[in-house]
C-alpha cells in the first residue's frame, strides 16, 4: 500500500502555527521577517560561496536591502534616500568586484 504524502499535514501545521503566532502578536511584522530573511541570505551567500567577484556584490547588497526594508518599515527613513544610498553602495561594490584584489570564483570539478 502506498504511503500518503506528508505535504498536506505539514502545510496545515506550519500554516496554523504561523497564523497562531501572528494573531497572538508573538510573530513580528511581515516586513521585519522579510528584512531578516534578506540579511540571512546575504550572510549565507558570503559564507557558502566565500569571497569572490560575484559574492562580493550579491552578499552585501542583500544585507543592505534587508536593512533598508527594516529602516523603511520602522519609519526611520523614507524610501528615496534608501534607494540613493543603495545605488551608491552597489556602484562601490561593482567597482570593488573589478579589482584584482578580489579573486575569481573557483569552479568546483563536477562529480560523477
């Protein structure tokens, strides 16, 4: 006999838990969760990929976008100065990635 899928019960448990935490105000605002997720993703890129010409741009810019989302949501700054600052940071990171100080991404040999 074929085993039933775990997808529906797991979805119900996770959806119910998130709904419960949201209605009891234990779970932070959605924008805060998105900001934290972006910051964690930026750190993960830098840790898992190491410092190379691609991760030196993508990791820090994800961290900045997460910080910008949080700052805008917390009403500390308007979106316009955050975008302007983000453009400057992205430009600096792109210039840094062109430097010979930052190594190229090392391609891993394929496993058969």
